[in-house]
């Protein structure tokens, strides 16, 4: 009899825990479903149609949007621009953030202030950040060109020169995300036991050897997470390019990303079917790169 009551209590407790567990995760699941999963399938579905005005009168065109996309030189140019941006932004934002995290992980005066300063760009509105940098880059009265003129150098068309514009747009992206990456690295660094460094000091290892042989291996899971998320975010770049590069600028064709091209076709030309096909291409590319990263992490990420 007593055993039966205990079993009933355990069953009731398990049922309550199950119910409360689902209640806690339900808001997140609903958000993922409405904001992520449904839009993905809707976009894939829409890519097979030529959309009519106000989303009505859609005409099924099969793979026509994809055939047009693969024959469109603008798409391939935008894809190359997107990769160029990612190749510049991702490694530099990770390396600089890691160095800053290591420096600010030590005991030093004003450490909290420095951490806050480096993180501030992350909480600033992207539009405001882009506008400030656009003013700094201005070829006529920008602060950077003013500094160059003071020391007797010629002015530079930072974001209007097609050959270099993507580099300086990427610099804004690097500046914007360093603080976020740094916080993630700081959390990883604080999980490393101090005993390893004390033992290395006793063995005579200098700071560089400790960084290479202790810090890098033990922080590799955090580095892997930061790398994956930064690659995904960099391949989806839009706001910085949209706010900084004029539509009439000669640098637009060499800086326009795939997401920018999606915006152009979907909202400026009202061709949402073709725009959806471009997004599906980007989705497939991101999935392939993420799978490759997950396979590669088995060789360099240390979870011990």
C-alpha cells in the first residue's frame, strides 16, 4: 500500500515536472516556429512562383527563378562580395577579440570600464553606427581624410572606390562585433582552471607558450561557437552596406551582398519569387559551410 502511494506521488511529480518543463520552453518554441521555421518553408515555397502585386496572383514557374538566378551575373558578383566581406571580417574580429579578452582577463585597474567601452558598439543601433562611419569615411570633409590632409597626404575615397570599398565596410563590421566576441571569449577564459597556468609557471613556460599550449586548446569550444556564429552573420550582412554605400555609387556593384540583392529584387522591384530564390541559395551555402565547420571541429576543438 505504501509502495503504491509512493509510486503515485512520483508519477504526479514527474507529470508536473514534464508539464512545467514544456511551459518554460513553449515561448521559445513558438518564437522559433513563427519567426524562423515557418518563414524558411514559406520562402522556399515562394521561390517557385512569380509573385503578383500585394502577394496575390502568384504564378507557378517551377525552376525558372533558379535558372534565371544561376545565369545572373549580379548574383555571382554579390556572392563573391559576400565571401570577401566574410573573409575579412570573421578572422580579424575573432583574433582581435581574443587578444583583448586575454588582456582584459587579467587583474588590472579599470578593467570593467575597458570591457564596457569595447562592448558599447554592440549595443549601438546599426543604422547610427553606419552613419557615423560614413561621416568618418566621407571623401570631402570626413575626419579620416582631414587627418591625412594635416600630415600632407592625399585624400582617399574610402567607400566610393570600387577596389577598396569592401575592405573599409568590413572594418566597420569588425569594429561592431569585437565587443560581443570578446565577452564570449572572456566567459571561456574564466572557465580555465588557474592550476594549469601555475604549473606552467613552475615549469618555466613563458606567456606565449602558455597562450598557445593552454589557453588556445581549452578555449577552442568557445572559438568554434564564435566562428560558426560569425560566419553565419557575416554571410547575411546587409545593414552596413545598405546604410553606407549610395545607390548611385560606383562601389555598389563590388560591395552589394546577397541579402542586399534579395532586398533589391523583393522590395524595390517587387519580385519576391526571385528574391526568395536568392535567399534559398544563401541558405544552402550557409548550411554547407556549417556542416564543413562541424566536421572540421573534430580535429581542433578540445572538449576535455
